[in-house]
C-alpha cells in the first residue's frame, strides 16, 4: 500500500491552516506589531476613547452621523476614501469645518491594488492629494484598507510623511449590519482606556446602507459616558500630527 496516512494528511492540513492564520494576523491583525509600529490604542490610563469612522463619505449616512456627533458634542476621526470624497466633497469639507479630524483611507480602497501596487504609494499619496484638494487640509493620519500593514506598505506610508493608525473593531459583524443595539453593545464591551474604536459609515469605495452603524453611535456614546469615558480624536490620543 502507498500514500499518506489520513492522520498525517490531517496534521499537515492543520499546520498549513495555522501558518496561514499566523501570516494573516501578522499583516492584517489590528494589534500586530511584527513589521513595525501599528498603534491601536493610546498609552493613557485615563478613560479616553477615540471614535473613528472608515470608508466614507457615504450619503446620507455620513451626514446623519455628523448631525448626531454634533448634537452630543463628540469629536470624531474620519478615515475617508479619496474616490468617495470626490463624490461627496461637501461632506468631506463639513468634517473639517465642524472640528472633526480628517484621515486618509487610500484613494480607491481596492484589494486588487495590493496586487498591482503592493507598496501602495499611489493609493496613499492619491488619497492624500484628493482630500487636500477637496477639504484644504493634507491628512497625515493613514489607516490602510483592511488594516493591511505589510512592511512595504508601512514604508510607503512613511515616505508620504504620514503616520499609520490601527484600532479596535467595535463590532466584528458590523459589515452585515446587525441591530444598532448589538453594534453599540459590542463596541462598548471592547472599549478600554485609550481605545481607538473602528466603525464604518461606508463600505470600501462602494457606499451602501449604514443605518444600523449610525444608529448605534448615540447609544454607544451614552453607554461610555455612563462609565465615565470622554471622547477625543486619534491625533490627540496617540500624540500624532493630524495635518501637514
């Protein structure tokens, strides 16, 4: 008889899965520092949290989110996609005009661009240039799509003069838009002093319904304030420059 014993084959398959999982966590994990600094939280023990919103602007959801933050006097950090800002320039300008911080989340949020432009310099600089043209500020905070921070991506961010920013996903199933209560409860449960919480007001560069995410922000703010938390922006929490 010949061939591989089933037990040996199963062990090999498990080892391969484990290796792929470790590789994924190294390059995409929100807390992974293997390839260089990838800050996901501030060093302070004070009850401070930075609420961040990715993949916008995306109407009407970003506009409603800005209304809500304004009513509660909560500052936010918006990591926006260049192509989305081109579609809704007035919303990107509103982020800055109302005292929130504008961050760069690439030009097109395309996974294919990691294959054709692995260093991501065109995506990093392109997003930065569009946001500057639209809002009149040059963002220096960069959150890579899918939190991909391979060494060559980190080098591209550094060459642009930007600082890379990670964070903690408020809800791991937010993309499926569960109930607002579920998103708020999950996000509050993952918050800790110095947390940078990640929520979404868009989806990649395609937009999409983010009603549940927006509706979750009010209850989330209320839950955290009841625990004594205050809110700040990423640049202040991490001690980074927001703009050039």
